[in-house]
C-alpha cells in the first residue's frame, strides 16, 4: 500500500552475482549458523530488494502488522547417507550420498498479498568446499584416500528449480503451494438505513464522564433500540459522529457505545 509504481528490469543487471538493483537481490551468503533474516541470508536480501529507481518495495514501515514482504524458512539435512570407495586403478575415490538444502519463501504481509511474480535463480555458486578441513578429515580423509575423492556434483531437484552450481538464470523456483490471498476486484456492498428515529424535540441525552454510555431523558426512546444499531450525534453545525450500540438498558434508558464519545 502506498509504495508507488514498482518498475523492474532484471535484464539490465550486468552482473547478477552482485545484484542489488532492478529487482535483483544482493548475493546470499550461506552460513549454517545464521538465522533467516540476519544480514546476508535469503530472507534479508529479498526484503532489501530495490526496483529500477533504487526504491525499496519489500518493506512497508507504515503498516501496524508485519512490515517485511516475505518470511523464509531454511532447512537442510542428509537425504542419503554416503561413503567413498577407493578406485583400484589409482584415480579419485568414488563417493555416494546426498545432502539437501531447501528454502521456503512465504509472502505473508499485507502489502505482498495476492499473486506475485516468480522467483528466478539468476546465479548460484553454492558448493561444497573440497579444501575445508571437514572435507579432508571427515568426508574424504587424505590418510585413507591418498588420491583424493571425486568432486561432489551439485544438482537441482528438477529443471524448475535453480541449479546448485553456476548458470542458473533459466530456472525459476517452484510454487509448491498456491497462496490463498485474493486477487482481482473486491466489491463492497453497503446497506443504508432509510428509517431514522429522531429524539423528540425538547428531549436530550447525557453522556457519562468517560463518554462510553448515554442516558436519555425520553423514557420510551430506547424501547425499540437494538444492539448493532447506530446513533448519530450532531453538533448542529453539520458535523456528525456515529457510534454503534453495544448494549441497551430499557429500564434505565441508557445505551453503551463501542467507542467513547468525545
């Protein structure tokens, strides 16, 4: 709401790996210990995106509810436990097993409700660091596999998901669950009350000190009054205020309002 016109031309981004403009996010910096929303995580870079004009559109600081457009849930784990086998011909060891990293992006704010554009993975260089101590001492211990191990192969679930390695620009994240936010035209119908019971001339109402109740000096005025009806209060100069009735006491001739009278 009130975010103006969003203009996006991702094709104008010369280096997708840098991003940060034309509705292309800044790079995600994977960190196992990071919580989504921290600097460098997918949730943070999506909510920090700007359009062609350098204007942010994923945050709406003036709404009382959730102010960021998306919430990201990241999960990962071993899918198939693997092992490595020594190559009798002296080549790198052959390894098996698979590890999965999943990101779930939910557009769950008022200003991001409705149909949204697809998320496209324009660049991905996430890969296993074969030079790390964890790889060389745990996954492929050099003391045992003297010829090393074959490089792990990164692969997406299918062609609709972003590639695990480079050259991912043609892949779009899959919408596994269609959102239930409305899109299109919303029609509002109003019912106008044509019958108004005016307080008889010479009669008046008196409000309590906190403005929440009103006492009528006409003993019959509240007899046909019902909860949910509205009372119009006028200052006589064309300024009217309306208050909805939440309770009626026909014995004491008083009503209680949903909002106090000034």
